[in-house]
C-alpha cells in the first residue's frame, strides 16, 4: 500500500491505496484559511500526522510501502516561518508587473517569484530569516525527509517557476530556492520522528508527487487527445490533453503527464468559493450543499436571466485580471432566492466554458473530479452549458488515485504513468448534454462576456 496525501485549500484528504488502486482506508480533515488568502502551514503536518496514525492503526505498518503528497498552489511557505501565502493571495500585483517585465512574459501575482518579491519589499524581516522558499508540497516533503526540494512536475512548466537569470534580475537570493526534482523522484526516507507521529515505519521512501491538477489528470485517465479533466473544488482547473501545442498567452501549455502529448490548461480562481459564499449569503449552513443545489433546481435554466461573474478574488484564466470583481447582472423585483443560487452555479460553469472557448480545440468529453463532482445537478449543468458529455469516475478521490499511480510507477509496478492510469481508472456515469438548452446558454455566455468587458473599463476600488 501507498499513503497518498492531498492537501487542498480548505480540506486535507489522505488514503491508503492498494497496488490494484483500491482506497482501502481514507480520511478527511478540515483546514483553516485566513481572510487575506493565507494559512498556517503547520496545520498541514498536524492533520497529516493525525490522519496517517488513524488509518495506520488498523493495518500492519510494514505493509505501507511509501508516502506521496500533492498540494494546492502556487502557495509560498517562507520556511522556517509557517505563515503561507496561498494561491489566492493577490497582494503581489505590483511585483507581478515587475517580474513579468524581467521575465519577458506574464507572471501572475499568485506565482512564487512575485510573492517572494512582495515579502522582500513588505516583510524584510521574514525574507531575511527565510532559509528556504517552499511550495506547499515541498514544505511537507522537507518535514518528512529533511531534504529541501522544489517539485518540477512536467517539462515546460519551468518558465512559470524561476531560473538564475530571473532571480538575479529581480534581486532575489538564489540560495534560498531549493533545487528542482521531477515528479516520481524518491526524495528521501521518512524520518524517525515523523514516522512515529504518523504510525509508519521509519525509512520508507517519500516520493515526489505533483500539484493537485496533475494528479487529477492522472486519476481520471485524461491521457488521450480530446479529453478534458475538470478538477473542481474551491477553484477549478481545466486541462485538455492535446496532440497540438498552444502559444496562447491566456493559457498554460506544457508536456502532458503521458510524456507524448501536450497539456493545455486554464485555472479558475473561485468556482467552489463562489458557491460557498452564496450559501452563506443565502443563510444556508456551511456544508448544506444539498440545500443549495435544491434551490438551484427550483429555478429555471437561465436563472431568471441573471448572469453571475464569479470573480471573487480576481480571475486567472483566461482574463488574468487581479482587479476583476464578482457581479450579478439582471436583478429585478421578480428575482427569487432560487434564481440567485442558480445564477451563481451557472456563472461558475460559464467560467469553465470560457476557458474551453479560449483553448479553442475540439474536446469530446469532460472528466470531472473533486468534491463537487459528486453532485449530479452540477455535472448535468456542466454538460448542458458546454454541450459536452461529462463523465464521473468510480473513484471518488481521483487526486489520491493519481498520486498512488505515480507512486506505484516509481516503485516499479507500472512501466509508465499511462499504463497505470489505464489499468486502475474506471468511469462511472456519463451526463449527456441537453441540446435544447444550447441556444439559451450561448446567449448567457455572450452576456457573461459582455458584462466583464463593460465593467473592466470602470475604475477599480
């Protein structure tokens, strides 16, 4: 078995996965997020230790062969400080402009280099005390092994991280940035102190995982051209497997985990976060997703002609606008609570459609994963808005299964990531699009685009 750990933004999931891909035990822990888009990274280790020891107590610890971690990002941990700047932290906007100019291409304020620049300019005390600037999974791997690394999961992603030239141009100390390692590399051995806290055997290998969007691609077997993976959660990551690369600067393009094709991706910042915010505004309990989607069902497609732009923390793909704001357009005296709920849900899916339109290449199905993938209403809505079949997977935790596949390949159980994915990943259900709703949602999408284009000309506040 492999211990797979997925560190999300608001939840941590862990599972013991057998060599045949079965999640033999799994647990989830809630994570806290501060209002500014920061968090205490030390809680990750506390929850990992708790989750691991709980699961391991039911098994012979000698049966657990390795540990592998994925995580949210781009998130910055200035070790030994543990106050982490999450991917949603947008404070480094001026540093983003400076770093982009130095790099010769756009580096968003959520990326690591602009965040480190912000720390140096605004919290010099933290910058000077920092030994290593870690990503989220790199911080955890360091605690587990004592080996400082930075995960470089896929060929072609290097430009959005850093190199010596960029760090020199923006005045950052290169010796504070750990060396890169590839996905699947055995970083080191689990240290005795952590092994005891986790209920594991000391010395088992800790394997370099990858960002959560990559494990989602693998864990849904999005391994052939024309298939899209939608990793949903607090945010959504849209990833198309393509035989053709893209130079569109609104998107990110790099080698696919299958090693042959290209991955064309766009990240949407606050899809699930928009739904959570709407639930709060509508007076629903924090976890009452059933109640929220029931409100959505009571409104008709089109949500009473209301369009919602889910830009609650700026937006990444495809507009890359840190100043974008969430908006409701079309409210009238007849607007109902149900219409508000459905408009938020439709707005998050229109954002997905916006990324697919930017990608511009044909896709024949969308495979969904993450917590929201368990909701049939939302999956059908995605099919209706995009007019593409939406496929759910048998495993409810594709990220954890994807991690296990990487780990099993590293241990020699598979010759390639693709072989592991094809062997272990199974589809569950297909939601076919309703063609009768195509024109309605085309009109909604046009209005969705127009609202943003009009409002972005107004002064930001």
